[in-house]
C-alpha cells in the first residue's frame, strides 16, 4: 500500500466536505475520503487576496481532488468572484484573462508551467499571481516573486505556505499553518490538529531548520533543506 | 408570485442595458413595454429560443450579468470557449436539483463540475464530485464514501459502472439522476441493468451552455404516473407545434418549450428543449420522444439509428445493443489534428476481447448511407465524417469539442 505520507484521521460530521487523502489519482487502492469542515478556511486564499487585491481569482484543479469545492467556498467567504475550471480546460479562463481581469490563479504545480505559457501567449502584459499547490512529497520547481507555494496535507488543507516575502526569497522557506501543532526532530515534521482530533497526525519526511525571525511579515518560518 | 409576474421580472432583467445584449438582440423590434408581458398571450408572441441560437452568439453575450457582478464562472469547454456560465454574485441561484431528486445520504455527481455541491446549502447529503477523466479514482473515492446515488451523463455512468463494481458493492446504488437530453432509451435500460438495485432512475435536463448547473430543472416523477414528469414551480412549460404555435389543454402534443423563472445567470426564455411532449394537466407531462428522432444527418443523406444499431449488432455478434453516438472533434489515428468524427461508444462489457478499431472498420464497410454507397465509401468521398469506435467515452473533461449527434432512439 502506497501513501504519500502517514496520515491518521477520524470521523466526520454532517455537512462536511470530503476530499481524497491524496493528490495521486493513479493509486485507487490507497484512496481514502477525509472529512473537512466547511468552516475550516483555506486561509491562504484570503492571505494572498489581501496582499495582491485581485478582482477575480481563477482556480484550475483536477476534479478528482475536490479542490474546486474548497476554493469556491473560500472565495465566497471573502466575497470575491471565482472562476473554477478543470485542469484540462485551463485555456478557457486564460483566454478571458483580460476581459475578466483575472488577477490570481490557484492551481497544482503540474499545471503551472503550461498555465504560465498560456498566459504569456494570450496576454503578455498580464501578471497574475500564482498560488501553487504542492502535495506533501512535491518540491517547488519554479520560484518567483508572485509565485506562492503551499503544501497541502490533503487537498484543501494547507500545512505549509509562503507569504509574498518568502516566495521572493526562495523555494525552500515556508510558514507553518497555525491551525496545527507542529513537532520536529530535524528529519521529520509532525503535525497534528489539536482542535477536534479529526486530523490527528501527519509526518512530512523533510529535513528542515526552524527560523524564528527574519520574515518581514513577522511570522516564524522553516527552512526546508531537501526541497 | 405567479408565473406571469415572474415572467415580467425576468423579461425586464433580460432587457436591462447593463446586461448582455443577447435577449435585447433577440427581441429587437418587438412591441414591448416596461410591463411586458401583460398576458400569457403576449408572452407567447416572443420568439422561441434554441440551442443553435444560443450557440451562434458570442460567449460574452451569454454571460447574462455585468462583469462586476460575476460571482462564479464555470467553464465547460477547452476548445470552443462556448460552455461558459456565470452566476450572479448578488444571488446564488443554484438549483439544488440533484438534492431534490436524490433521497440518499451520499452521492457522487459527474453532471456538475467540482464546487457546485457547496451551494446546496439545504442539502443534507454528502455530495462529492466525480472526475470523468479518472473514473477508477472516482470509483475508489465513491466506495470509501459508500455512495448510494450517482448523477451524470449516461455514457459516463455506464462506463463508471465497471470501475465502481470492481471496488464496491454496486447494489448500494439506489438512485440515479441521469442527464436526460443525452440519454437514449437503450442507455437507460443499460443503466438499469448495470445498477440492478437502482430502482429510481430520474431525468435531469441540462443545457450544454450550463453544464455547471441544471438550467432546466429536473422534474420529480409523479408517483401516480411513473412516466409523467412534474414541472417545477420555477419553471414554465409550453407545448408548441412545428410552426411554433402554442398547443393548449390536456392532451396537447408538440415540442416542449421551457422557461427558467428563477434568477439564473443566463435564464432560458422560451427554450425549445427538443423533446416531444404530451401535456397531462396540473403541471404534468409526458416526454414521448425527441423531435429529431433517431436520425443522423449527413451531407450524404440520413442515417437511421436503427440501421446503425443493426450493423453494430451484426459486427459485434449481437452483443452491442447499447451504444452512444456522438459527433466530436477527436484525434483520428491517421490525421494530425482534431477531426470532426462520428464516434460510437460501445461499452467494453459488450466487446471484451474485441479489437474496437477492427469493429469500427467493419461497421464502416457494412453500414450503408444509401443503396449505392457504404459509409466507408462516403467517408472517402468526403461526404461523411470518419467513424471511430471506442470503448471509452470520448469527452467529459478532456477538453474536446463534442456535441450530441442524435437523440433518443424510439423503441
């Protein structure tokens, strides 16, 4: 049985969203359904919205991940228009880049390169920011001032993320989501959800060092060594 | 608010200058005033709307709301940019269509793209989105969710059955909501066979313009008449003859015309659904067939679905009673670009161990478009599009241009 990383969770409540425990749709035997409360925000959506002030954000996701549900719910929470499209159809919102003034694009890393090429082709002057979703085992491949990476523990559940300062600094630095409790022993990063124990523990197999200061946003961050 | 009052509100909104010009263009020159329509008779003077008229308009015109009021936008086509729908920010007007139709606690829907389920605020069931491009993974997720109902286009649901059965006790599927306007009776029968415990297979009408939502609401079947459909309070139905004249009264027959009276992004006003209907009174009606009938139109002539079915059955040794024919831009083996083709989806369960490419070739050689000419010869002359036989549905998320070729085959 293959798994992206050890993960234990329990239960679910009426009204919860359910997401797969993996981004890997090629491994059906290992797929489980993880309950996520609609009340749990996708906090980085609003974070980047506050700093970048887009008028509309596009979400480009594989349907399997159920990220569209989480994305649109978050967008409604902050009261911003959202354009949601399946990954295979990313050309459509990009074709509308100028007429709909899409200021930000949220997508999986696998779609980033193609998306940037499409944006450059359709509207060379457009400069949307990219919020790039990584699985726990993925590492950023492209860095840039307006390319914000985040590692999801399961689709829609942000564990590590970059503010605009960390994104500009490099690909190995992340803030830790304060929704979770974090422990580390230098080689693994363990995360738990103290709130309701539904999400109990996950271990990210990374080497990292904790930096308490240095990010202009004032938050501590970790420097991941083997990304 | 009665139907007439809703029509007035809807019409006024359609004519607002801040909205797209689609309906203003359509109704240009009509003698309408701000209070239009004052009577149903006036309403019936409006031109009928068809899929062809919608498709001919630039997509921006179909976004029926000002850009600054866009709440959510859904896209359904990667190549034509034609399937675009926008939902007003000021009012989320999603129809909890499946929710009403699916008395189950957990279901998976392929009919709507990800994200829409969250709008079913009053819906207590767990709704999860299927990915038609990854049916095995969707089946895994569905089995973990222990789903009891599914919704989607018939081809996807038929293909999904084998994936789901491999991982799940398919008898748990009790309810199916199927996209009615692309479902043949044969497909419906196939669904009943593949999902043996699905005692409730109901119809859901959608428009290709709005795959993200049910533009034409589904109609819960009236328990007193299993074939009858019940209109929704926010829908208005008419029955028109071939000249577009409204046929009234119980037992009136003609083509079904629907108007969405709710606050949709792109309301359909007097939209011809392509269904032949018989009105039963009290808001109930029977769908008796499709106006196009079982015909495939080609430059070379007309191909009867019966003939196509006969040949498929002959070529596959009597196994292929269930097939789906569509026209779409697909990659054909010996052509470098997407080519408009006739695609025949024959479920794998009927052709196990058979080379589908060979089946396709045999069909082309056996099928006759006229007494003098086989389909293969017509293709060679450029009179027919290439024929492709496949085991898997050709579209649904692959970004290919696709449109339904023919409608319900009458049994």
